[in-house]
C-alpha cells in the first residue's frame, strides 16, 4: 500500500462542466478510482452543503475541503478515531479560516475604505445568483448560504491593488479570483488544507500517499503547488486559466470533466 494516490480535485470547470455542472464525461475515471479504492477529495470554493449534494450524485464518500481551504469536512468514523470536536451537519470539521460573519465585516470595511464597486453573494437575490452562475434555483439557494467566505463581483482588477492586499493581510484575510467571482476569506488556502489532510491520512492509516491535484483557475494555484502531481484542466475555449510554471505540471488536451478523465486515466490506470 505504499505510494497510494490521494486525489484532490477542484469542482467547477474541472470535475464538473463549467456551464452544465455535469460530470458525465468523468464517470469512467470515477469508477476506476472507486475500483482501486483511491480517495477522491473535492477541494473547492463551494460550501459544504453544495459539496454534500455533489458527493451524493457522484457517489463519493471521502473527506472534502470547502470554501477555498477554509475548512475540512470528514465523514463520521472515517478515520476510526475522532479528529475534531466540532461538528456540522453530521460531519467532523477542522476549521482553518474565519467564520462568515467576520469575513463579511471585513468585506464591508474594505469596500468602503477602498471605494470598491463590489457586490457580495450575501446581497444578491437568488435570481441574480442563478443568472451569474447558471445554477438552478434550488442549487443557488444552497450556494447563497456561506459559512467561511464571501464571493463577490467587482469591476476592478483587485489582485493588482497592493494596498488592498496589504490591508487584508494585516487583518487576517486574503483575496482570491475564481472562474466567476472574487473570493474573500480568512488567512487559509487550499494548499494548506491539502497538507493537513494528507498528514491526517498518513498518520491514521499508516500509509504513505502520493497526491494528485486537479484545477483550472487562479484559486487553484495553492492546490496545484501543494501536490506531488499537478494537473491543469483545459478550458472549453481551448485555453488555460493559469500561466503556471511547475516541473510536475500536466496540462490536459481535453476540457472540463473530459480532461479530468484524461488525467486520471493517464496517471492512475
């Protein structure tokens, strides 16, 4: 059992089609991983309620990382002994970031201080979220319930605003850019969550793991930097969402879930 794989995967634009949210093209690779008992760990900007629904649909049963590394959710009894005294919706939770109330307070402060024309998820109607994400109404209502982060839209390139970045760092927050939104969260990231969960797997199961990470956008950079084998999923327009230089980087030829299947079959099969 030495050098077994742990698969850490982004969802939107990676395992899931960026517009339809279907994972149909990835089904053979998902079946392959299940047959080999390889853990499949979502690592996403989505909330735990969203991921729980996707896990049920895709028949996943392993831990998962939510809201860009803000928390790790572990199914009860997964590691035999408890790993946290905090529980949410029947999952053990390792909280690595700030709560949504604190993040929202920071959002309102920086919006005023830096005169940003920004609009957060908390202010959007369900219909507006549907329009911006292409999610069905029921899924949009679930996505609107944030626990550790605040997605938002803004007409400025905030990642180039060093004064804003410095201010957020001083106040224990950080800013990321995803496919559709900016994301404000506490001082946590996908890469750190990957390291925490890998150590937990190895210490509890006494197995040495190799990590494979799959992502498609800028908020996946920390994830791809943290794994042994990084996979950059091609966009539907044929381009790549990140200009990333890594020795261990594999760029898929196929887009979305088809690219996900391509990478899994290349490295695991």
